[in-house]
């Protein structure tokens, strides 16, 4: 089987020659692995590791997507001001590492008090702001590896609901809106969903059947529970999520949804909306054996490898044992793709990353 066949078989919960492998790693970890294996680039690394999926960025933004202000703040195409932040530390073996990200500094809709102010916001994005001309070729190039092609873009154009609302309105304010100002919350969510539905329709049309999996990313949970109750999820988020899945399925594309945290109570709703793959499975938050037992007949899973403790703080031997447990808990009967619960970050020692992919091959057979 090639990678695409292996992944599709896992989604359909039919027999495969081994558990498919995915790789989520930040640039520093990727570069270290490239040097470790002595390969030419990231694509050669993915081939070396036996990775069965390839992620494509999708269309390119026609204008200046990130505008740098004189004070150093960066304004994205949603009008959200971000501040570049760097986190530094040392890993278990004493190697220094650093990680840079764009922290939300100013939420432009935070002070709005009426629906009219939300409606008149000048920075609502439009699907017309993207160039879709290279979408199909990017997918075809990715498919040359034999892997499944996953379309998800980056963090700024990846389909979501709660995260963009939090960026635009502020986390505390938006969560308060759900209870106290539901019309404002609905207006923000409707603008966001309308944009993503239009944008993704254009992406899928441009790909002309070359996308295998549509990747969405949102965080509906925390380590100990949900951001919103199941009742509130069904009122504000569920039907829009259903539309995202239905759009992909109309184009013959499977769907994958990343959400951090404990979202166990929402899994039946995800299934009802037609989701094909649930991604993350944060092991400190979720009971993986329960998920497989209760929902494995209706849903495929990806993730479940711990990046909070085992990968940064463990040893190659403990990484190996951890992967063996994932294979036992989630791999039986298909329906599982090996992956970390989130990106391998710079605090992960190289030897642990190497042990991870060796264990995938050992226990996935």
C-alpha cells in the first residue's frame, strides 16, 4: 500500500499493512531531524520516516497578509494586532532551545457594544483576497510521494470558529457574549463561517479532486473540560461545523478536526456532523481507551502521543513504551493514524524524536 491507500483504509476502518504515520513538528525539530538523518530537505525526511500524509498550504494571499507597524506589532488580515514573542529554555539533556510565535496583543472588536459595530467592521476577510491558481498543482506535487494530501493552510486561514472569535473579540469578552450578548456572538460566528465556506468552496473547486483530507483546527477544550457547555456548543457552533463537513463531503473530501483539550462530551456531536477524523487526543485530558471503545466504530482518530511530558522529559525507552500503548489502545481494527497530540516543539530532544518514529514502525506493523 502507498501512504494514501493506507490513510484512506484507516479512515474507513478497513485492513491496512501498518498503522499510518503523520509528522507534526516545528521547524527547529524538523531541521534537527534533517541533519540527524543526513537527508536533503523536509520532503526527504518525511520519506525517510515513512510519513503517509502531506500538508499543503493552499492559495496565496493577494496583498500584504502581515503588516508590521512602527511599534513592532504585526497586523494580520483579520485586523488583529499581534506581538512576536520568544520562549527560551533548555531540554532534558541541557541543550538550549527557543520558540517564536505571534501573541494576540489587541482584539479589534473587544470594545464593540452593538451588532451594527460588528457588521460594519472594515477588516472582515473575503475569499476574493486569495489567488487560487496554484492550488491544484501544489496538491499534485504533494501527491507524487504517494501520500494522502491534506489541505489546511496555516493558522490564519485554517477553518475554525472559536479561535478567530477569541482573536477578534478577546477570549473573556467572547465567552461572556455567548451568555450575555448572544446576538453579538452570533454575528461574529456568522461572518467567520460565511468567509470559510466561501473560501473553502473556492479551494476545493480549484483543486479539482486532488485533495484527500480537509483539515480544520479549533480548540473547544481545556486540559480539564470544555470552553463551552455541550448545550452552548449545539446552540452556537454545531450547525456551522456541520456545514463545513458537508461542504468537503460534496467534493469527495474526508474531514479532520484538530481540537486540544478534553472534548469527550462533544464527540457524539462531531460524529453527528459527519466528521471523519478527530485529531489531537490530548492524552492528559482524554481517556483514549474510552474514546476507541465508545466511538471507534463511527470515527477515526489521529494523535494521542504526549508532548507535554513524555516527549520532552522522557527517554527513548519511555517514548517507545508510550507508542506501544497508543497502538494497543487505538490501533486495533484500524481507524487510527500515529501522530503527536500537537507539534513536536524545540524542548523535545532529538533522540526522543528519533525513537518516536522508530517506534511507529515497530508497533504499527
